[in-house]
C-alpha cells in the first residue's frame, strides 16, 4: 500500500506539470507513405510514371565482390521482374548501420516486424490493400475457393539458390501436413476441418484450394503468419526424416545436444538463431541470438527489390540489435542517441513524451507520430477456464465482470498515466471504422462503485472477513492475483486499489514473459492483461483474439474454449452457447466473400461481447511516437499494428543514413 501511495503521489506531481503540456503534443514533420508504395516491375513503373530504369546499380562492397569474381553480376542476382520500391523522401545513399535494442530471445518480434516480412503477398502502408510480394500476381477462382499464385521468376535465396514452387510444396507437405511439426493446423488454412490442398502447377505456379470460399485467406496471408510458407527446401531437407536416414538424423540431434528431430528442425528453421538459414529478407543474420550481447545482420546480396533509380536495395549495410535487460535500458540508449530508429519498447508510452522532447538536441533525434491500430491500451482478462471451481463460477458470472468494470475509475487512469489523451473503452474496433460498435466500446465503462457493490451483493458475496474483504461461497477470502508481463505495473496498482475498495482482495504480480506465456496458455492464472490488438482495417476480422475465443493459446481469456474451436471439437472444453454462437458467426465470415456481409456478421459477434463483457478494457490508445535520428531518412508516419508487422509495410529496405 505504501508503494502504491508513493507511485500515486509521484503520478500526481508529474500530472500537474504535464497535463497542460499534453495539450501541446506535437511531432516532427514527416511525410506520408507514397501511394503507390511499390510497383510490381520496372515495366509497370515505366507505364505509370513515364520513366525508364535503364540499368541496375549495387552497393560498393557488392560491386567489389563482383569484380573479384566472388559474386555474380547484379543482372544475374535480381529476378526477371524485381519490385520497384518508391522512396518516401528521396533516393537514398548506400552505407551505415541501423542500430536498435531488444530484450533477448523473447523479443524477436522486433526483428520480425522490421525485417522478416517477405511472403507471397504483403500489406500496403495503410494496412488496407494486399500487394504482390514473392508472388508477382494471383488469380481467384471457384467463387473464392481457389487461389493461384504466380511466383517471381529468377528470384533467389540469400545463398544464390533459386526460389521455386518446390519451396512452397516443402512447407505444405513436410511442415504443414506433418503432425509432429504441426499438430493443429492454423484454422485460416483449413476448410470444413480439412487442410487446404496445395498443388504445384509448374516451377513458378502454385494453387491453394479450399472446400468452401476462403474470404479472409488473402489478408491472413499478408500477416506475419503468411511468412511461414516461405521455406528454403534445399537447405531444410537435411534435417527432415522424409529426406535423411534415421541414423544421420540422430547423429545431427546428438551433435546439436537436442532431444528430438523436431527441436533440431525448429532450430535450423529459425532465422534469428541459425545464420546458415537462407532467407529472402533485405538483411541476413550473421551473429545470432544467444551468442553474445548483440544480434547482427548484413545485407542480402540477392535481395530482389530496387528503387526508382534502379539501385538494388537495401541501402543500409548492417542492422544491429543490442540485447538489453529491459525496456528502460532501451529508452536510455535512445535518449543518448544510441538508437537510430525504433518504436517498440520506446515510443509506446505517451508519459515518456516530455522526457524525449527535452532530450532531442542531446540525442540528435526527432519524434515521428505513430498511430496504433489496436482498440485498447490494455485488456483485462479473466480466466474463464479457471481450475478453481469457485473462481471459475464467479469469473463466468457476467455480473461479477460487470461489477469489477464499474469499480474502475478509467478517467483517473487516463489523466494520471496517459496525460488525459485517451477515452474510456471496452472491446470494440476503433471509432470511425466500419466495425465500430458503440455498446461494445462503452458498456459498463462508467465509474460506479455503488453499482459494483450492488452487483457483488446480488451474486451472494455479502459476507466479509476481519479486514473487510468479501468471502467466497466456500468461506475463504475472495482474493485474486493480476499477473502481468511487459505491461506497466502502476496501472495495475490503481486497478488493485479500485477493486479492493469494493471488497476484492487483489495482488499484482509481474512475471518473466516466458513464464507468463506458459501459465496463461495453461489457464493457471486469475486475471491477466495484454495489449488490445485488432482495432481497425482487416485486423478485427483476421485476428479477433479478444472478441471471442478464437485461437489457442492467444485468446487468453479462455484458451480451452479456443482450443475446442481450433481443433474442431477434438480437444479443449465445450464453450457455453453464446460463445459457440460467436464461433458459428465467425465460421460464416470466413466463407463470405462480400465485405459488407462479413462486417454484418462480425457486428453480431460484437453484440454478444457487448452484453457479456467476456474481456474488458481500460482506454483507447494514446498517441505514440517513433524515435528517429535526424540523419536516418525515408521514415514516414506509420501505423503500429498488432497483426501486420511494423514498420515493414513501409519498406524498411528504403531507409537510409544521410551523410
């Protein structure tokens, strides 16, 4: 309690000095991403703008390797139709190192979201249009049942080997259909409980066929999940039992000090741990995670994109990510000018804005606005699959959830923690989007402790212990623990105060991310929290984690219900009727090809959430910022997305360091 009072007093002091400052929030001028952000080939670029790319150029060190006979000429390294990326500000300069910071093995999403985004298709910078990627084009047939992809001829892996349909087929036959590697196939790749059929039509053409129309297949393919299809078969076959003898495989397992071929294959297929794995990314790992205090990447000489002047991308030579103990260390490095461009772990807390503004000159950086696509700053997740029958019954009583929602003073949290720059909010897509749902957003957000106490009494929690806390039906003190990882703890000290004020004894417990993942997936927690992903664009439709128990284990509110849904009823626990109704509605969405029909069905899912409050929220996302060194260029205003990588859709390969 003393700690909370100290935190609250410090927040009050900070707020008095910064609430007025909050009205002056401003960011460095930054261009919007170009539209279009890319052209599918040099000829498409010429047709659109009337300018012809007459030759291709390359980084000086690559030109030296060509002269030495150690690397093929650029014409032989690029595909027949390289993508032409439109620079945000100007054609860049070669050279330099892009410096970032990350919190160890559990933070590889930093690298994924900036670098590892080369799938069959990709999303545009507005996160609203699916664009060509490794596939130069596609054709939809059978009323949305078949998708034929035409791969980019001449495209090569980072080791110079060709990328062909055989790589997609290896993923399909030897990874997706292998029950040891993929026990439960992703639902977006199934139809009527059958995995989609994938066929090789020729060396550069593959076809996906579904039993029913797959209305969400293309946008799902444009998420980082679609990256999993891109696998270098020529390299990975040596670690797969379909291609090597059992004795050879066991020899490799023993050499790597592992237990199973699954561990071996997974490690070898990890681009952040295995520098030998060929990739299609702009940069390739040379110093992997686990070998020191820094992850290092170098340019891929076979990268398959150029700028509008014909320069092979990327411009930047190297990428490094220092391994740090916490986000606070990342912030200190940024303040000292030791980070070139990053938002993850740095620019996501608007309360840090005044500090970063004050240190701009010292750190030689600017702050660029970043708009988050999430619908809530923090979800509040009750464990609806709790193993304690008493808590399970309470948590599944909507009156209990509604009571604790009314007990939270959201506006006070917004004023003290987020400089007043947010709005009380539950679980709904953002205002102004086609899927916005007023009731789902605003139901039960009023601060009304009297109503909260009335509901708790109505449930039967009228008896109290000697400290004034309510007693459970079995006579024990009603105590719950909020387990958090990577979420600011001061907010939860405030929630703790609000809930204790209505008679619920509460503890707040911070955890290591790995332990948190294990405990929440196993439903071994009381209450937890995560960022409120999926608030705009395609996101609510393709990643509805919090709107209903959609995916195991990511829908942490009810992982066993999600597993039941994902497995087609073969595993997990049977959800209650209203949740099954949500699942049935979503099944209809996945086979609908009309966006208006998809939106209509999704709003019915939101009707159920609005009434039941299976997951609750605190507030909308305040403004965020990207810390960017003044000489680090071609960085536009961007979206921070929970489902699509950030900042990869703006083509990080065209970032450059101005000399």
